[in-house]
């Protein structure tokens, strides 16, 4: 496991630092250009707030393999009179996720008809901000502003923007020779985000939501990445200096990815969705706060990794793994949570999957752990390593 982590999973801090710095400079240029060339702020406008928020594993110190993919939230500035409405209770939206609508107040759509017609859809007789229409505007707006950025950055890198329907646009950065010593092409997913305050955001739901109604487009998902980063920062302060909790997460993600090569569809796709990085991270958070943090010293790597696998297996068998931040009263007080999260209804991340699927994933998870040395040897050849990201 140590060799597997060192040779295939560990990302060089030097390379990651260069990549993050380069991504930050390029995204800052694009966001500034998009804000300057966007619609003028006003009561009927949609515009960029002018900043961006770095999220994801690359900024949480558990990125695996290569620092070539990054996630960035781009906050938007909306007109007033749009109220967040949690909608999980009425059954709208996908299972296993917290969903929220941005509902217009009574009479607002008549006074702000241009904005309502351009960015809102009807849901249950009320006007709601459409994630699909906002995403479409965001993609087009960034594409229009790309020319100015490309001209200013032409000596440092080549940039392009790609977009798939229903997906956030991806900024592709190819550094020019000798500018970045690591010469890694990078893909940056630019996610439009609606600020709720207290570093909490709403983002568009993934396209695999329920079909046949306007509900997916009228609903938004909750993004608590900043709270996750706060918790990880607190854990780093409280845990031993040589804590292995992030290494455990990296190794488990690596084993999950290797095991996928020996699975057939449709179970291969289900394996990845059930054991998503967010599910693995949630299980780690829950397990970390159940016992003394001193037990996560580097010396006990194998024991703690086995504990994490067994804890996740039990959750799969019980078909219950609750979102760590929604309605959780056991989070340390040092990790300040917004009131919106504290009062939110708890969400079971596994409720979208049926029992037989979860049982099969639990069985394969234990099998993967028992056969870890064999799986690492079998699927560690170059033909199985993850290819470069494509648009």
C-alpha cells in the first residue's frame, strides 16, 4: 500500500503548487474580463460577482495521480427577491441529494418581466430561477470573453473553452514552453454558483436527475465545499503531525479506480457512483470523529484503512450514510456552520440506490480490500492508468 501510494497516487507538492498557481492566474483573468464585459449590475441583470472559489481534492490535499483537473466555483450576482426554498420534503429532485429552489416572491415576476422571461421557469405555479438557463448564459458569456483573455495570455499559455449540454464549461490551459516547469495541460471546470451567504453556494444539479418534468431545471444542489475545507483544516490542527487520514482517502480512491477495470457494465458505472469521492470523504469524516485522533498516526495506516473499509461496508449493508453537514449536531463547535446547514433536513446519500446494488458494492469492496496486493499488481500497468482528461 505504501509503494502504491508513493508511485501511483501521491502528487508532487512542487508540481501541484505550480499547477494551482497557474490555474489561479488564468481563471482570475477570465473572471475579471467576464465581469467587465458582462451586463451592467442592476435590478434586472445577471452578472459575475468578480471572484472565484477553489474547491475539490486539488485544494484539499487528497488529489491522486496528476494535478491536471481542477474545480472552481464562479459566484454570480442575482437580482433581489429570489428566496431559497428547500424542496426535498415534497419529493422533487433526485434521491440522495439536498435540493433547493430559488423562488420569486409574489408579484416580482410582473415587475421584473425581462429577467423572469430570460432566466426563470414555472414550477407548481410559481416562478423559479432555472439552473439550465443560467448555465447556458454563463457558457455563452465566458465564450464571448475568452478572446480578451487569450490575447493577454498568449505568451504564457494557450486557452480554450469547451462545453457539453447540461454540464459546466471546462477551461483548457496548455502552458507555453518554459513558462511552467512542469508542462502539464490542465482542465478547469468552471461552475456557476449562487451565493447563499456564509460561504455556502447553490450549483446546478447533474444532468442524470429525473426526467419528464421541469423539476431538475428549477432546482439547485447545495455546495458546502468551504465547510469541508474548514473541517479538514481543523482536523489537520487536532490530529497528529504524521496523521494518515488523507493518505487513507487517497489509497481507497486508488483501489476503487483500479477495481473498476475488472468490472462489467452496468455494475462498473454503479460501482463508481456508489463509491463516489464525496461518499468516501463523508465516510472518512464520520469515522474520524468517532474516536481519538491520535489513533490516526502514520504507524497505524493499515489498521485505520481497514476500519474505513469496514465502516463503509456496514453503511452499504444498512443502506444508510448520512450527509455529514446537513442537520448534523455533532460537528465540533470550532468548525462554524451556517444556520442554513444546521436547520437543513438530513439526507441519506445512499437512498438513490437499491438494496441489491448496495449489497453487491459492499461485497466487492471487501473483496477489493482482501485482494488489494493482487489488484494493485494486476492493474498497475500503463495500459490501465487513467488517460489524460478529454473535453
